[in-house]
């Protein structure tokens, strides 16, 4: 009659069947079973106990992932030949997002889940995020209701302070983001993106008056905090005194927050100068993670301010403890570390103005495109690309536009003069074309001419704030589509992820369906996989721990697969993994011959996103033929001539190297 007897019956009758676990899960979640007396009629009275949800099969999926990494290498592209450290950091005893898509795109993790877990563990410390104005957390404009909805969901999940900026300091875009963050109940921190040098009388485009007028508009709009966002680390000490001093004089009661990067090595001096001039807060990084493209050293600033009117009250011993932890943690990410190319501060940032947050990404992109040995040329081309585009404020997404153009120039051996001269015939990166169309707003000083007209030809142009002309996003239709594709366990957070990054979210869901919850794996296992004979534990959730041992890699079979053997909780398991490296070596893709008119080759290594023509299609000179993608950079390949498509050699999702033959056109 009691639950104990019922459990015995269930175990006796069902334990040998695969369906037992889902059935028992339904029993243990049944309110009647948990809170009242049940008898043998319980099953008859509750037929829904047999509505068995399919098992998640997480263990087998994780073995599949680990086998895949052991055979094919990391799923996250590694830019340099370096391995993650084998040493795990020790967390010091305690007393108790800049890029939204990176979690999904490169780590196959849900960014919302990260926020939820952090909020639960850190309930009393304010969290801050970057909001790219009308760009939300993406690289383009979204319908206004999507920006408002994103802020609402972010606030519900634990976000507190929204640092709102625009990559062009385009005020209409900023005001939209400020209103969205404020309506959600967040603290609004409007950020002035800084470039140029206010202490140099020769740099007049972005003068002190320009920044003061911009600050006037943001304070008038009701910002709670005023931020200076020095994304490239261009603020010199003298410029810091001038800018912060002028802002403090004009707005004595508004909190001033300064953000910088230490690329040139002058960050500590600049932030101390900001503090002296009246800044309330400056951004720093713990010592072992500081310097170069990161923020200035926390320990250095705390030590320099100690005993002065700027004393932070922070104990240096605590800074040292956390620095030691992060020094070891940093070793796990050696393949992505900026020290792969930077061994010291680089004052050339005052010339190229590459944002600290972009520097390593740009290096990463250069390697993936086969330009790793030409990174010096890429940095020089970045400065030239910036001039071509009219001397932009450079921060995501405008910095990506400049970076895409710079790599395009190096990849195709083009000078600034040649780009200007041949602009009407070149296949520019899609980001450059959309910028010139007006998709992210209007730059200070207007668009560059005649470059804009040459590139766009008859393409449409957007006047004013781009999001204002976009129809509202239909979230109900989006959610229904996601449920139809991925099942009913779609959350409001999933809907927002899909709204911001539809393709990335789709790939993320497909990845997790194949490989399970890879966020349960340690960093080294995720990036590098286990060594043969290595034993390790994976905690799926509290109380559910997998004991795994990697046993062996099998030989390549005729289907291009290898069998990978594991021991899982004492039981032998194996997974079949396609060896993509071996398969690639078995295939040969022809190269485009420049001497043969009509052969169109890939302008860069990348993945084919879309083929826009087919055999027999009539094409005009400059007509889009296909779209390639490499590390967030999309390039439209245009027809070099008018004619008829004779042959197509690629399909969607095909991976190409530079100059691989895409198609042939005959006159």
C-alpha cells in the first residue's frame, strides 16, 4: 500500500527493460505518488506514466564528441600550433559578456545558461553587459521590438548594468538602446566610443568639442552613468586629463566610467590620469590577465593609488591570489592567447587603431585565411582600410568592417589606391557593402565618395536609422518554428538567441543534438580530447557522474571511419567517427587558372554559404555568384564578366581553399 512496496514492485517488474528509467522518472515526479497513499490501482489510474520521454543519451553523445576530437582535432578552430596546458588551476579560498555569440559559435554552450548559473552563485554583485545600441548583441540592426525584448530577457536573467554604445557614435542608434535598457529596468551606462587624440591639434575630426557635444546629448537623454569606451587603448595621459577633466567640469554630478585596453603599454598611466581628472571608475584586469590587448594591471593601479587620495581600499594580497589562479587558467587557452603574436606592448596601435577586443580575433582570422605569416601586412592594411572608409570609429561592428576590408586587401594584394581605382569590379566582403548601404547607421562626416557609389552601383541605400524601417519581429512565429524544428523544450532565452543569431543558434542546436552537453567537459578535454589510457570524470549534473577511460583508436575503414573505444562506468563502449582529415586528403579540388578567362576561384579559404546560380544561368558582370564565409567574415563572389554559367564545382557547405575553382563562365 505504501510507496516503498510500490517501488519494489516497479523495480521487480521493470528493471530489465530499457524503458524503466523514464517510467520511474514519471512515477517520482507524480504528485499523488509523492504526497499521498497509493495502491495497486495507481498505474491504471495514471496512464500518463507511460508517456515516456526519450532518454537524452548524454553519455553516448559525449563519447561521440570526445572520439570526434581524438580523430579530427578540436571543433573550435585553433589559430596556432599550441596545446592547452595540462595543469588545472586551483581556486583560491573565498568567504562567501562581451560577445554573446561566442558561447554558441565556438564553445557550443548556451550564453543564457552561463548567466543564470553565475547569477545564482553571485547574487549580490552587479553584472554588466555591452549593448551595441540598435545592433543589440549582433553585427547588424534589428527591429526595434527585438532590441527591447532582448534587454527585457537579459534583465530577467540577472543582468543589471547595460553599457550602451554605437560603433559609429550614431546617436539615434544609441538612444534606441538606452531606451530599451531603461525600459527593462536596467542601469543605463551610455558609452562614448573614443578614437583619434584630443591632445593632438592635428587630429580635428574627433576633437574635444565633438566628444563634449556627444556627451551633452547622452546626458540630456537621461543616462545614469557616462562612459568613455577607449576600445583601442588610444587615450594617452594628456588626452585623459583633457577629456575627463572637461566632462567632469560640465557634468559634476554624473558618474564617469573609463574603459581602455593596454595595447601600447600606457594604460596604467592613462587610467591614473583619468582618476586624477575626476573619473569615478576605471576598468582593470587581474595582473596575470592584464596588459597588451587586455585592460591595465589591477595590481599596478591598486599599488600606485595606495596611500593617496585615490586609495582603492583593495588588499594587494587578494589581487595576488586571484592573479595566481588566472595565470594557470590562462595556460588552458594557449592556442588563443594574444602572446602567440604579441610578446610585448605595441605602440603601433596609435597608427593602426585596432581595438584590443579585435586584435586576437583579427590574428585568428588571418591564420584561418592563410595569412598568419602576413599579420604585419594585415595591421598596415587595417590603417589603410580605415582611411578608405573615411576614418571610422572602430568598435564592433564597424571594426569588423575595417578588418574584413584589410584582410581582403592583403589576400588579393591590393593597395589603397588600387581599391579606389577598381572598386566597381571587386567582390568586396559583404560587411563592407552593407556598411556603405547604411545598414549600421551614418558615420560621423558621412560616407566616403566616390568609393560608396562605385561599390554600390544600383544597390539600395538606407537613409537615417536602419532599424526604424524594419518591420517588428514576430516572436510567436519564431518560437513556433523553433518548436517544430527542435521540439517543445524551447525557452524564451532560446527564442532570443535565434532572433539575434539564427544560423549560429541552428548550428548550436544541431551540435548539442549530436554531441550532448559539452559544457560538462573540462577546457582541456573540450579542446584537445583525452589521451589514450587517460581516466577522468564528467559531472552531467549534481549526482550524475560519468567515469570514462579512453582505450584505443581503431584503423581507418573503407567508409572513412575510425572506431574509438572507451570504458564508461566500467562498461566497454565504442563510437564510429568519420575521419574528416583522411577524407579530405582523398579528395582533390581543382584550382582556378587565372590564364583561363571565365574560371572563377575562391578569393579566400572558407565555407560556401550559398550558390546563387546554376549551370545555364545568364549572368552580368558584377552579379553575385556565391557567398563564402570564414571566421564571421562573409564575402560575395561576383561575376568578372557577362556570359553563361558553363559548370559549377561547389555546393553549399563545401569547404574551399584559396583559388579553389568555384565555377566557369563562357561568353
